[in-house]
C-alpha cells in the first residue's frame, strides 16, 4: 500500500483584531524574512532557506488585520513528534500576550494535539514555553544532536 502524504487542514483562529492561520498561501515571505532577520537564531538565514523551511513545515502566521506580525513553524510527522521553531512576534506587538496565544493555538491544533513528543530550542524564553508545558530535557544523556557549522 502506498502512503499518501497528508497536509495539515488549514485552520484559522481569531482574537479581537488578530488572526492566526495555517494557510501557507497567506504567509508573507518578505515579512517572515524581516522578522527572522531581527532574531538571534536566524539573523543571517537566506531568503531561499526560509522559503524552503516554510514549504517543509506547518506555518502558523499571526496577522493584525491584513498585516503579518508573527510566525511559528512546526516540523512534524503529524503523529508522534513535533519541533516548534521560528516563533517570532514583531517588536511592536510583544508584551501583549500574542506569543502565548500563538503557542496555545499551535499546541491545541486538532491534528497536532495528540502528538506525544514536542521539542524546541530557546536561549532566553524558557518561562514563556514552560507556561505551555515545556520542560528542560529529562535524561539529557539520551539526546544527541548534530550541528553543521556554516
């Protein structure tokens, strides 16, 4: 039996004048590149790499009206494992709970809510993610990584 690739069913959530969508056609690549250029983890990431990363993951775009002001990406098999990454909110929108809301929407998405293992990497937002149930690695001696230096 051949496996048929499945895509996440596009969804949309609203709160006041804000909207989150998983519709990849609504993601503004230029805005995402600008947001990531201000981050510590992807400041030098080329546009082509960002485009490919969006195509290979599930983007959750955060919009204020028609303007994109945030993003979270999920890399997943949609069954057992998910990696939450590139969570970024435009500077002028930080501090009003949009990051918490974005993470809550990601974690509660009906097609992702049953995933057993979620991972992420952060240098300075541990408190934010702990509010959504993330913890430091238990048994870190089990985990390995491979980082190709650029």
